C-alpha cells in the first residue's frame, strides 16, 4: 500500500511499515512458520512491524512464539507493536501477555507511542478488542479510541492499530492517516477476488472516507484450513507526503 499523508514529516517520506495479523499459530500456521513470515516483512524494507492480534491458538507454543519475536525484534529499527485480538482472550490472554512481556514487543492497550526521526514524530495508537454489541459497542469503541489518542498533538500523523475492522470508523472519526485491522480473514471465501458474503461493514482491503484510509487484512494465516479466492497476505505500507 502507498499511503499519502497530509502533514507527514519529511523524515518519514518513503517510510515502510509491515502489518501482520491473524497468524493463529496452531495446526495450519505453525510456530516454526513465524520466523519466515517476519523475515518476509523485513526483506520488504519494513522499519517497524505492526501486529494486529490473534497471534496464537495453540498456546503450548507461546514460549517459542515469544522467543521468535524477541529474536527478530532487532531486525526492525522502530520495533514491533502489538494489539489484542479476540483469540488472545479465548486462549488465555494472561498467559500470552506474560510471555510477551518477556520480549521488547510494545503492547498498546488504548494507548499510543511515537516513532521519532529528526525530531519529528509518527504516532502509533492501539486499541483493545471490544466485547459489547450494537450501540454499546460503538460507545465502547469511542471510549477506547479517545483514550488511545489522548495526548497526541492535534493534526499529528497517526497510525491506528486495532483487531476488529469496525475500528475503521473510529480511525476516520479521529483523522488517523491509516487504520490497520484484521479479524475478518477476508471471510476466506470469495469469487473473482471479492467476498461472497459480507458479515462485516469492512471485510477486506482498502477503504477511505475521502481523506484518510483504513485497511482490513485478509491475515497471514487462519484457524480454518481452506481459502478460495481470498489468499493470505502480508501487508507492506509505504508512507508518502501529500
């Protein structure tokens, strides 16, 4: 993806980031597959890795996954950022967090950080997974996003990281340069590269409100062993000044 950002500092022209999501480490994407996928991101020139949830299902291999993240972390000059998905909660978030905290990976829970170059910053905001439904979910997501953006200078370029694709609306509301999500797997089925059913407002690919953009990744893997017209993907974002 080439993303054109109003107000992007000159130091970030051509800056590359990678998004990984929904690896669901288990029977179909093994912990031994993780190093190669991360290496692909670095080989594309990514200086930072954004992981938007659902890392693992078979948590017996969480120590090995954490060791891989720790080993590969120095390959990215600006580090690795992580936000929670729903499967972390299903499989044992406390244990997964305990293992991740042994690594330098930066977990963002309704919070933000800044990548700084030449005294100028690109902000990274990350939100938790919402569990409410209907209008209550909208209120929950509003609250999470507002908390994550609190303290970011007005008009500063921001990358918003979330697992649930509904956060694209929050990114548009807050003026995030790009919102990166996963969760949907692109539905894993489609025809002619498009989903057959769309149970989500934002299902796969690039969306825009006319000014800012959001992207829903099909995911680096899946928990279900079949895809049709919906291949897995590693997302590389190149930032440009508008």
